[in-house]
């Protein structure tokens, strides 16, 4: 998961809670907020320098996830 994707999970949980508890206007606003957040995250991800996007690298790449915790 990318660095900022967690916020989408939080917003989804909040929207579900709002809908289940009769807070329909809030649930609709959170739908809009989810759309804005997803667009912002996608835009930020597309603006990252390619070398900094480790989620796109194969696991065995020297800067990939599989090796990130190992010391050289």
C-alpha cells in the first residue's frame, strides 16, 4: 500500500458508520471526500520521481521492499 492510501480506509470506515447510524448527509459528504482524497493521492503519486516509487520496483531490487530492512 502506498504511503497515503490508509486515509481512504479511514474515510470508508467513517462513511460506513455514518450510513449505518442515520447520518445520511455526512455519508454523502464522505463519499465526496473519498473522491477528492483518491484524486489527490493519485495526483501526488504521479508527481513522485520514479526512483522514489518503491512500490513499482520488483521485490528483489536493491531499494525494493524485500531489501529495505536489511543492512548492507
